[in-house]
C-alpha cells in the first residue's frame, strides 16, 4: 500500500511538473500588419507645430512567456511607408535629406519585455536601428492585453507603447541648424496573432 501511494504521489508530481513546464513555454505571436502602426511626433520650426506621421507597413513577431515573466519583440518598419498626411512632406521625409529610404529601406526595433506586473510586461528594453545606426531606446508599455479574438477565434495580444529618442543620434538631423528640435516621440500600437 505504501508503494502504491508513493508511486501515485510521484506520478502526480511529475504530471504537475510537466503541466507547469508546458504552461511556461514561450508563445509566438505574429504581428498583424493591419493593426500595427508605429507613429512619430516631430517638431516643426522650433516649436511652431508638431508633425505626426505613421508607418503603414510593419512586420515581425512577439514572444511571450507569462509564467517566466519574459519575452521579446522584433519589429521591422518599411521607411517608405511613412505618412504625414502631406504628399510633399512624405516625399521629403524619405529623401536623402532626412530618412534616405533608398539607402536605408527599413528600421528595426528589437528588445526584451521587462518589468512584469501581474503577468504583464510594463517595459521594453530594446534597440532601435534607424538610418544605419543602432542605439538603445526604452519603451514604456502603457496598455497590454491578451484575449481570444471574437472574429479570428484565435488568441491575440496587443499593446500600446511609447518612448523618446533624439533623431540626431541616428544621423537624421535635418533642420537642426534652423532650430528644429531633434526629439522624437515614438508610439507603437501593436497587435499579434498567436502562431500555429
């Protein structure tokens, strides 16, 4: 009888351990490009106004392990897809004067999800590669949620994140001599669909 109890107890323990390990496995979510739009806010003429634009083409993935409090983000942005709602400014923004999309067609953001609270990340510690230069940029996660999508019938995760950097640090300093402020506010709304 003791041997049976011991065997049952050991089996139950192994099952619990296996269950916990399977729940702790990282889950991959592919970025939904139709619901993911990084946007930027930049100064015009030293405080005259703020120009806001968004990038219309993004791709990438997110890995999330809520049990371990870990994860990663890998986003690629097509520079030529910038849209300020002004055709002439769009053309100037992607020209060699500013972002030089012909030479640097993509920007990337790669980072680790961090500072988990109640199973949800609140920061991304990452690096932005822009204009051929890579620098650390931290993003604050303002909102984060995972759920079963009512139409897709699949698990999705979404977030709204923001951070700041100086474009001059990336060699994109057009207008600096005319008094343009170099600070950029980066916002990323992102949604990812659980991979098969």
